[in-house]
């Protein structure tokens, strides 16, 4: 056993030199101190790097699940587009078209200064409605000769309304196709209503206003689509219920029977301006509308279209002003505070103030009539994969570039948001150094510094010896 241990000494890598054969120098002491300090500093730096994480970025073809939908969020104010006709449409390059989306869109009336109404609630769109029915063309061949059907003007409008407890006014334009369809029916219904409720009764009256001749009068009552049928009570087109003013508009069928039945239903509420008639829609009491909500779209090029639309109404393009303020327009889901900090830390180029919403609080003014505004968005997906993804989860961050312009169009003015998604996805991985790499580097630091310090010490020692010999030789 003793012999075995003696043989093991032969493979000792660290053979010892007797202490009486070594020589300590002041230079070596200073080098040892410097080497020790340098080892400590490099070790601390390496430990800090080991404890911290690094990121690596890759460009890959978009790995999103097939048929995954994308969420487009918006909050936009149109100071000159009435909530009565403001709609949101979506179309894409696959041929999908969805008109007048309502389930996820909320409308709030606003003033020209884009201030929300203090009175009244937001307009909640209902499901898509079928357009109003009309009497067959040519059903009324003879137009009745009734003085009351002579269009009202700004000179006698207020006096006529003040004269009757209830007045039903048809705001029309002679060029409008739907107005032309309604005209004979309106005349016939007017005659029957006035025969049924003569002047001595006077509880309800029908009248009409030509909006091409009385432009200011129609705009004063926020008429944007033709024909628009409004109900006026005691000279006012609103009723006061529960501390709120509510305007009334008739959106039902436009047949003679339907109009006469509507007049009959109004008569019991004559002289009762606080009584709301079931079936009447809320008419606009401000010229503008704020649209907020979201739409789900396929991940292919498409367009979100804000425009005035209604079945059974026509629009004068020169009256449409699509000036709008984009309060926000962002893609995908907003990150939680925790994920935002994660994204801010791991994003390859960091986050700017407008990283997710390049159109935030931007105003686009229609300087000419029939101006359409086009916003072209190029969307890029960045997926953040944290080191501890089991606890925090991955996060998809959508960013986009925006280019906007306006142009005059022959079609009805609108605001269009055309989006195009990049097929390239940016993957950002959070990684940390393995423990064996930390040990390897630590050993390299200690060994490397020790070796370099030994070489320097040897060079300095030999240099001093040579200089000393030279000096002794000169003295001898």
C-alpha cells in the first residue's frame, strides 16, 4: 500500500518547490496584488453576466395558427358624421365583406368640437335591419292637391310647427331615388291623415322640406340622409324624459298604410311632450359621432371602412365631411403592466412612446368636398418568449407603420384603414448562460490572470538581474 501511494506521487501535476529554494520580491508582491484584484473584478463581472439574461432575435415565416383572427381596436371621432348613419364595414383580399358591423361597435354623439353629449346615452347598434318597405311604383297615379304638402321654408317652418301639437316632417331631396319613391305615397298619406284629423282637430300634421332649397334649415336639424322623417312636438323635435332630451325619428316602412297607422299611434300623445312613443328611433341631436370598439379580421390584407350607410336613404356627397380625430388605433391586445415591462426589457430596439399606436391623437381634416381619407398600415408581429414562459407566457406584440393621405372621390366620402400583414415574424428569445460555461469562464479567468502575472513577474525579475549584472561589470 505504501509503495502504491509512492507511485501515485509521480503523477502529481502540482509538484512543490522547497521554500528555501524560492525568492520573494517586492515586484512580485505588487503583481500578486494587482492580479488578485483583477481576478476578483473579472469574477464579479462574469457572475453578473451569468445571473442576467440575454436575448436573441430570429426572423422566421409567420408561425401563427391557421385561420387565426386578428383584433383591430379603434376609437375615432367624426365631428360631422351623424351616428344615425355612421357604419363600420370590413373587407379583405379573400373576398370577405361584412357591412355595418354592430356587435362590437359603440357610438356616442359628439359636437363639432368633438365633445361628448352630457345628456343621453351611447347609441348601441342592433343587428342588421332590412330596409323599409315601399308601395309599388305607380300605385298612386293621381297626386292629391293638398296645400299642406307644399314644401315648408325657413320663413314658415317654425310657425307651422308651433301651430300643431305633433308635426311629422319629411326632409327630402328631389334628386334622391328613395325620395322619388316616397313622394306619391307621402302625398296620399298626407291627404288621408289630414282628412281624418281636420284643421279643427289639428292634433297631427304631415309636411315636407326640400333640403336642396333649404340647406341651412336641414343642416340645423342634422339631416345627412334622404329622406329623413322627424317628429316634432310643440315645435321641438325632442322629448324630455328622465332628465334627458331624446329626439325622435321614424325609421319604419314607407307605405301609405304604415304612415297612416303611424299618425294614428301619435295622436294619443298629442299635448304630452313627455310621452315617448314606442317604435320611434333616436334622431341625432348633434352633428358628430364617436365610434369605438374592435373588429376581428383574418390575417390577410384588408380594409376597415368608416362611411355613412343606410338602406332606404340617399346621401349628398357634397354634404359629407369625413374630418376625423384618431384617438387610438392599435392591433392585437394591449399588454398587461407585467407584460409591458417584459416587452420593454426584451424588445430588440426598445419601446418608443408610440410603439403600438402610430396614429394616436392625430387629426385629419377634409379640406375639400368629397374628400376620402386613406390610411395604409403595414403590420409586423414580434413574439416575445421569456425564459420562464411557463409562468408568464409568450406575448405577441403587433406594431405598424402608417402612411396617410386624402383625395377627392366620385363615390361617397369615407375614412379607410387598409392593413397589410408582413409574412415575417420576429421571434425574441430570452436565454441565460449554462452553469458549466460559468465554471469554465471562471477557471479561465483565474488561470489566465495567474499565468499572465507569472510571465510578467518572470520578465521583470530577469530584466532586473540583467541590469544589476551590467552595473556590477561597469564597477569592476
